[in-house]
């Protein structure tokens, strides 16, 4: 676990939305001669615009670069113009003939300060923003992450030509370790730049960016995707996408019927010579929290609230204070870790409300940054994160300035569509 304070990183994740493919598979039959697939309308809105809606819903994405075929740049700019601000689109750039060339060209539009870049297909409009965030968080942690989903169908090798008698089903392929790759795929921007350059130099061609990392021997973390995150490639996919949009209003996309609430509480003594950290923000103070980690009681309460909602134990069992690895640990990073574990456990955090009890300094001027830090760590949209302050009016150890306390409440939803594979 790194010691770097997440809150000091700034908003440095950008997204690249790739929509430069020709879409030959779509422009057949009844759709021949029609618009290319990113520009096809899905329930009255271009697929690309729906994809940008989904990416812009991710609170960790600062800006978006859209890459389209050179002949589509002007049209795309026009399409996006009325909503450019809301969608945080920084640039529309011309892509190349191949995907990796397109990504390389799009990266040129990114400032050097961008730390993580998430590359997403322009024709995946249903990516849940939580998954987008999880990929960015994973890439921040490990350098590279790919959203993927275990293969559900039994896989068969098929031999022979499609003729009068048809191809023949052969051996069943073991699918126990097979996952289907989706997007986003998120990377440390400097690594992706370097590997793309090398691939161009070596004449290597890949169909997705993760392969570049794989070829270079760099680990890519798998982030569990979602069955709805389909890539609209064929007319059949478009029909499926229309069904997803139609059913969204009927509750297919959101299930709120299995909600769980958790609470957390923490108290640390305040002593000279220690840092005072509240929700990842270091405050100016003569005293700071005593404890094994950075003694961020607010983050600890949030962690216990999330774990409590999922009945997944508590902070003490996950991060024992006997473990030297957690000495002076950044608690907001622990909160990020716990949020990831909660999601891996099949729960989706929905809101977090933290009350900080501290005599001084006044927290008001720092609350916005605290909410932002918690939002980043938990991949919750900022309006789902609340931080409130109480001075305790001079009463008790907190009011007298001898201690710092916090309590938190979390709401999570049990995800029922995380299907288990039925063998
Ligand atoms: Mg604590």
C-alpha cells in the first residue's frame, strides 16, 4: 500500500473514447449505406452520445478525448457542441486506420500531467460508472486494469466449413480461466504512450491496449465487468441495446430492493507531534490523532460503515494494528481498498454520510475537499458523499480538544445481477 495521499493527486484521470472503426459488420443488409455505428441512433440519441453520457457520469474522469475517423471529425464536433461542457469533452481528434494508431493519436491530445487514461469503446453506451471508476482506481494502484467478465457459455471448438452439412462441433474448451475483455481498459498514461510507441516501431499490431502490457510482461488487473456493458457491433446488438434502453425505465438497470445500512464509529486521542488527518485531508494543528495508521477517524468510521452494511467484518480484522504494513498508513487508501472489496463481495455502495467531531480547527473550509477525497476513494459520485462537522460545544473529551471522533452511515445495495456461473 502506497503512502501517497490520494487527495493530493488532483483530478488526473482522463478518458479516451474510441469511435474511429468503420463498422462494416453493422452496415450490412437493411443498414447498408446508413450512418456508421457510433452515429446510429439508439432510442433517439446517437450511440456515441450515449457512451459519452455514461463516461461523463464517472466522477473520476476529468475530461474526455473523442477519436473518430478523419472524415467524421467535423460532424462529431457539431454533434457534441451543444453538450460539450456537460460531457467534459476536451477534444475531438482524427484517429488512424487501426485502433492502436487511433489511441496513440488520441493520447497526443492529453496534457502530460494526466496520470491515468481509460480507453473505452465508443459503442459501449451501458458501462456503469461504478465500473469505470473501479478501472481507474485499479490502474492508479497497479498501473493497468482491464474490465472483463467470466465467460458463461460452454465453449466448443468447431471444425469444418459452413457447407451443406455444416461445421462440426468438436472439443469443449475449458472455460474456467476464460474471461471476455470489455472496456474501459485503464493505464498509467506514460506506460501506454511508451508501449504504443514501441509497438509502432516494432510493427506490432494488437486489437486492444491490454495486449501491449501483456506483451511487455506487465500485470494487468482484471476488474469485474457487467453483462450490460455490451459492444454494439451487429444489428442484433442494436436490437439488444434498444431492449436495454426500453427496460431501463422498468427497473432493469437499477435494483433498489435489497438495501443494507451500516454504521461506523471511531475515536482517537489528540497528541502533539502527530498529523491531524480528516477524510484524507491534513489540517493545520498543534495536535494530531494518535494511532497505528494516520489516525483518520473519519475514514475509519466510513470503512466500518461500509463493512457493516455488508456484514463483512470491521477495520480491525482487515487492517490489524499489529501489522507493520499499516503503520502510518493512509486511511483514505484503506477506504479505497475496502470499497473495492465491498464491490467484489457483490455490493454496490450508494451513499455515505460522515459526521466529524472535532473541537478545532473549523472544518467548514475543508469539507468540499474532504467530500472529494471520499468520493474518489469510494468511487461514489460526490453528491452521494456527505461530510458534516460538530465542534461538540466544549463538552467531553472531544469538545475539550483531547480527542477526535467520527461516525458514519453507509447505504449499499446487494447486486443481484452478479450471476454465478452455473456449470
Ligand atoms: Mg481508528
